[in-house]
């Protein structure tokens, strides 16, 4: 007869582990039962044979022997997380933190004594005078040696007190020049430039190509060298941990909301509508970012899956356009759709969709848009490149025949990658964007100088186009105040000549914009935007080019109320609270579509006229400040018999949400008769309505799904 287990603690830990197989079928039968019934069903789940044999052989051994046998048994990820929360582990962490704090204090004291000793030593030594280092001596010598012998003597050079490394004014007192280099060096010129990513664009216009002669660059003579080389890098892989700002709506505190599911699994639980009056109505934000989707796009392209805790379902839903019915004489239009779930038999998915009107274009002069992109490697470089690719693709569909785009990438130096690209050259421009490689230093002055050089010297193809410079950056290095003031002075001079600067900060929020970047934008006669996804960047570019505000509705509120007579329970997909909660009021832009999705369980015996949900949309008109409202009711008779008959926007949203739930490891994707898989989503995509595939953003999503099938698990663990 087998002896009882001498360590009941093991049983306690194993009871909370999600076990596949028969567990899903048992839980389906006791979904609405109490905790004791669920525990009884969990105890009947068969123990894996390998573990049973080890435990059976360990009945008569001591604790040390039992530990040795259990050491080879794989521990589930969720058990590890529970063990880390035990007092012993926390005590260990506190001890380690104490040792680290003590070591840091000793190091700080030692460094302070060392610094004081070095300061005393330096003070006792005689001063050593040496000329300041020149950032680009070869270039300055060419400018000074040839200035009086060429047409450059017609250009007024900057004064000599404009900063380190500046070119002295010819009109000033005589200046002793250093000995010139060997004639052979002057004839040879700078080292040969490697082939540009877009050498073919040299045929698009007659402006300065990427390797133009600096002696013909009017900006160099007007401004002199700007900025400085400064390391401005982040550790590799940092974007996975820091690029996302987890936000969500607050969890209800009413009786009936099982917060333990949210705490344990990180997803909203099913909410019974009959438990409390306050649980029947949900307010959901519409304007959410897409950083999680962009992170997934980058990681699957590298052959690995994103960390599950970095995937947010609502950001996946926000990354796709759904082509909802267009507004009829209003700024916004609200729609409700529904259909039977293709993944969870017996349940239904309800979708609320909001479509913003397009801002009517107005006649405008042609624009020569010059994009100066911060290509500094680090945490946010891939995010900036994704934003640039998406914004250029979006903008390319709205270019006028005479509009032109030029592209400058800067890091340690600046390189002109494209000049005067027209509406028919967008695909080649996107290919060049994809091949830009980040470098571990930044020189914003060089990027601005190269961009303004193209603005000052527009080719024949852009003579009638108004030059406009847009700086896409993650911030500025620590430049001296004198250098910042000099750059702002040059930007202000260019603004007086009709060349304006707009700045887009990818690391800021509207409430925390960089003050130095704000100074650049104000000096350049433009605006400063905060954008963390391609759509916001595209709206900023469109507003800069057209001068038309792209926001069509402010303070947008969407609330959905479920009728307890028809809906027994529901679950909101995504929007779980994270590091900070999110305001439910949103700002919607031209042509933007937003959606929310609910997984619901309907009661039996419903008629076609029974109301399932009522959605109310309220917003404020930006121009007049008037409040507008719209209400839509979804009845049981509005639901199709099968998901194949459901509306195309509903089909697209269901596919996107299912992929997001799987990638984040939602427990509800496993508690089904047939647990979901990414490969299953890919197969289901082939059955969708052909109208769904007409949307480019959905085709991008489908490509991510197919790449995720072949990707390896992330360092955060496999998808559960």
C-alpha cells in the first residue's frame, strides 16, 4: 500500500498549476460553480506519469532524497513566480540589496577622496596651453584656403565668436592660418564615400546628392560646424523592457469582480452582469498607442517572439484599420457588430467601432518635405524606423504631383539618402528606410545642417515647392548652452527666409515634451509633437504640410452598457491596468478608426428583439466646442447565425484579438475544448471575407502572424 505524501506543501503548489488536457473539459462544466467545486475537479486531474513515479519512489526517503528526485522535474513558470513571492525569497533579495547599497556607498566615498587628490595635484602643476581640438580641420582648411580665390568671397561667414570650431569672418582682422597640408592630400580630398543606400535617387532632381562637394554647400558657410559628436546610446535589447508604457483602465471594485484572476493571470475576468449594477457599464478609451504591435513586428522579423508581458491586446486592435461605415455629416460615427465566437463554442464576440471623418483637403502650394531622422542606435532606433516607414507609406498616398520628399539620416555624421522623391518614388524610399543602420553616437547639428542645405538649394524639380524641415528624434545630447543658442539663432534666421522646422519627439508624451526640442521648434517657426507610433507621426506630417489641424474630435467618450436580462457575463479584451491608468477620454484624428471587443455569454431563450448592449458615444467639436452624442443599440436579432456571415470589420478584429491573446499567453486561450495556437489563427485567416484583405494594415498583421509561427520563444518564456 502506497504511503501518504510526507510533504503536503507540494500538493498545495501543484493545485494552482494550469494542466492541459482534461482540465479544460472539467472547468467548462463548473465554470459558474464555487471555488470548492473547482478545487475538487482539479484534484481529479491525473498527475504526469514521470512525476508520479518519482513521488511513489520517494515515499520512504528523507527530505534530502525527495529534493534530489524533484530537482529534475521541470517547474512550471507560474509556480516559479509564486515561489519568488515567498518570504524567504524576499529576504534574500533584501540581503542582496543591502550588500549592493553598502558597496555603492564605499565606492562613492573612495571616488570622492580620489577626485579630491587629483584636484589638488592638478592645482599644484603649472598650466599647459594647447590649441582646442578641431572637429574637422581638413574641411575648415579647405574653406579658409580657397575662400579668397573663389566665388565664396561673396558669402558672409559667421563671426569668430560663434562657438568652438567656427570659421573666422573674412571681414575681420587678419588671422594666422596653420600650415597647409601636403598638396597631394588636398587633391585627394576626403576618403571615398561608400555607395549610398539610394544612389539611384540622384536622377530624381538636381539638388545636393549624398556626397556633394562641401565647398558648394551654402549652409556650411552660413552656419559653420554645428553640434558635436556625443555618445547617446542604450544597451541592446533595452527597447523590450522600456519602450512600452503599460496603461489601462482601473479595475472595478464592486462585488462580483474577481480581482484574483487579474492579479494572478494579468487579464480581465468574466464579469457577471447580475452581481452589481455598476458592473453592467464599461467606459473604454479609443485612442491608444501601437507600441506593443510595433515591438512584435520587430521581434518576429528577427526570428523570435516578443516577451508575453510586453504584448497588449488593445494595442494590437489599434494597429489595424477596419473601414467602419463613414460618418454622415458628423465628425464621428458609432457602429456595433456581433457574431458567434469561432474559437470558443457557445460564446459571442461584440464589437464597438468608431470611425472619424476625413479632413477635407484644401488647395495648397507644393511642399518639399525634408525629413531629418535621428539614426542613433539604441532602445528607440527600431521604433523610429518603424514610425518613419509607416508614416512615409501613409503620406505617399496623399502627395500631390508636385510634392517632393528628401531624406537625411544622421548619427555621428549626416548622410543624404534621397533627394526630391516624388509620389511615384515612395516604394524605393521605403526600401532605403529599411536599410538604414543605427550608429552609436549622435550629431544633431550635422543632421540639421544637411537638411537645411537641401532646403536652401532646391533643385529645378522643387523650385516651386515650399521647403519644410521635420526633425524626427528621441531627444538631444547634452550640448553646451552656447551651442544650443547658436543653433536656435540659425533656425530663426532660416524661418525668416521661409524655411520652417517642425520637431517630432518619439520618447515624450504630450505632457512631458523636451524643453530643448521645444526651443528648436519655436526658433524654427514650427511645432513640437509627441508621437510614439506611425499614425501619430503621419498626422503630424500632414498637419505640418497642409497647415490644417488633423484632430476632428476631442474628449471622446465611449461607454457600453449590457442588459442583464440577455447577457449573463462578459469580458473586456485588453485595457488591463498596468503601471498607470489611462483616461477614458480620447482624441481622434482624420480618418482614424478605433474599436473595442467583448467576449460575452448570452442567456437562453432570447428573442430577436431582446437588447444585448447599448453603446453611447460623446465628443466635443474642436472648432465650436459643442458636445455631440450618438447612441446605437445591438439586439439579438442583429447577430448572424455563423461567423462567416459576420461583418468584415468584426472578422478582422476577432483575428487580431485572438493573435494578441495568444502572444501574451492569456489563460482563456487555453481553457477551451481545443486550446488556441498561432498556426490555428493563420489557417483561420484564409477563410475571412476578401474585403478584410483589402486593408493594407491587415495584410501587415497577417505577415506578422505567419512569421510568428516560425519564431522561437522569447527570453521571457514560451507562450502558454
